[in-house]
């Protein structure tokens, strides 16, 4: 059935499904029951921002490398699987949040989405891009604990779900690398070189 649909139209179906899943997952989030300190609020806002920014960056990476539909399709499947499994577990397990606001604590959705994005970038394009992505994903997990939304187990399982889904659906980008990062020294001055092959 899908083979009769033009490629651009298939991309739009995937994009619409991704947006719908992100919207549905956000419905599981409720207002904060306990007031946050200034530091907690800052971390919570940063984590909420990265919840949207990390998947957007992972999806954008497929266009930067111009690897066709494969990367976009792989990330869409990984993210959809992550959101579906995380949401299903939240409803089935019904664990109370540390702040007592609702029973959607296990696992952490922010963390699972962030780690799915980071694992996709790492597995598809390599560790040189994966390490910064994992650092951001780790920070997202930290923000959830800091904002008293989750405990360590919620975050750990969320990270495992995200990484597992991305590893399940993502294949290494097999064309010649077009973008490269290298570092070195020129006359005792550290340098960072970015190269792009046309």
C-alpha cells in the first residue's frame, strides 16, 4: 500500500505521526503540585526545552548528512516506539511522582525521548557527535530529578528505553563521511577543525 504513495507524502505521514505522538505524550504532564526553588525551576525549564530540541536536532541531522529517507525513517520509528512504550508503561505501572502530583512517574518520558535522540545520533553518525548528545540527554535526566518529577530509577529506565529503541531501529550511516571534526595544536594553540566534503 505504501509503495503507491509518493515519497514526499510518506515523509509527511511520518512527520504527522511524530507530532501527534509528541502531543499525546505531553498530555500525560500535569501542573507542578509543589512550588519549585529558583534553581529547580531553571533546570525544569531547560529540561522542558531540550525535550523538544533534542528530537528536532536529531531529525535535522538526517538532512545535514543528506542521507535520504533512511535516517529520517529510522529516527521516526525509534522515537515513536520510545514514546509508545514509555506512555504505555506510565499508564500500566501507575507509580506516584516524588512530588505527589500524579501517578505518571515511571519511566521518565523526558529522559526516554532525550536518550532516544542521543542514541540515534551516536549510532547513525558516530561517537564524536554522540558524546555531546548523550551529555545533553544526561542533563535532561538530571533536570527531572532536580525538579522532583522523577527518582533515579524512573530516569534510568527512561534512558534504557530510549537507547534500546534507537539501537533497535537505527543503522550506521554507511556513505562516506561528509562532515568531520578533528582537533590538534598549531604552535601550542589548541585547534578544532570542521571539514565538509562536497
